[in-house]
């Protein structure tokens, strides 16, 4: 018997960051959306690296990590990427992607928890 999954309510948070002398800020240009437990997000997040003036830092290279946690308990949930091994331990609750030309276009991200109150954090 097939049981439908409940939609996941997502909140997106980006953390202001200073990395190796770079004074940067992260901006979401595409919010994750269309989330259902156990399925990749229908709309995948895209995050860009800006300076404090809001200008794209296309020369910035590095890694960006996304992690999810639920409210109100603050428990971290496993974020997975389609085609990769699904995390099985609490230490594997994130996905990291390369920043290319100042942006990260995530693909195939999903989480398993159905219901409300889930937040994605990008650092």
C-alpha cells in the first residue's frame, strides 16, 4: 500500500561569513521548494556569494555546506543527494558542494522527514 508523504515546510537561513580574510554574505537566488519526505526537492536551492555591497564575488572558490534541522527540538535531519549513499549517522547530516564562480547550484537534494518545521542552513 502506498502512503502519501506530507509536504515539508522549509525555512532557509544563510550565515554571514568571514573566510580567510573575505568579508562575504550568502544570498539565496532559488529557494528549495516542492518538498516531500523521501523525495528530492522539486525546486533546488541556488546560493551565491556576495561582498557586503551585494556584489557577486565570482572569484570566490571553496565549498558550501547545507544542513537541515527541525523545530522546535533543533534536531539535525539527514540531507541527502539523489544517487549518493543516504546518511545513516548523526555525523553525516549535511551535503557539501563546490562554489564555482561565486555560486552553488545544488541538485538532487532531499530530506526524509515529512511534516512541518524544517530549516535548511547554508554555510
